C-alpha cells in the first residue's frame, strides 16, 4: 500500500497506521490501512500534518496534542551549536572550487597559510566536540577578507553551510 503519512491516535504522537490495533474497549482492528480518512477519524485516528519546513539545525518540531499539529520551536544558541555537523562541512568543502582557491592562496603566502592552518585546526577541534565558536567565526572572517573568492565559490561555501548547519551559528560576512 502507498505511504499514507502519519496519523494521530486520539491526539497522541503521530505514527504510521499499524497492522494491528487494540482499542481501549478491547476491540481489535487489523484493517486500519484499508480505511478512508473519514472512517479512521470515527475510530479516533486523525491524519497528522507534516512538520513545517524549518531546518533541523534551527528548530525542533514538537507535537501539540491539543491542536493536533506540530509546533516549530526555535532552538537556543547552545542547541544550534551542538547540531552543526563539522564533518559534513569539512568533507564537502574539500571537493569545491573554493577549497582549491583557498589551498592555492595558502601555498603562495605564509600569512594566508597560517590563517588556513588555524582554521583547519579549529575545525578539527570542533569535529571532536570542542568548537570554539568565536575563534572559528574570527578565522572565517580573516580567511574571507584575505582570500579573493568568486561569487560561485562563495555560493559553494554557502550551500555547504546550509547542508552542515554552519549557517545557524556562523556567517560569511
């Protein structure tokens, strides 16, 4: 049967329709997946809306049993910081034209090499769970002000920021 989405049994957290369900009165149903939405509603199963499209890196989706919908709740700064995936950022960065430009610039200037080396060291610390948020932002700012990147290369980095969650904590200003 095609995916029908999730349903809330009497306001509880949504789930896929089960093959077997025992109601409070002891009645057992094995045909829930074959019923229409209106038939399910009469049994207390209500189609649950999908959570909003807000990012996993900036919001949690919490089920509201009163409204029978998901509430999008913004994460605090600490939670946003913990959700950044530095491994994804680094691994994706390595395959970009922006990284090639940064690497070339680092090979031509000792001061740029120092900036890039410090950034790599800070990312390694972050991948091990010890992100120094302010120092990483400062390092990013220094690299971006000292290395000339094209608009395409900046777009590559922005895309990686989005995929890894860096955008929730850092800027490319």
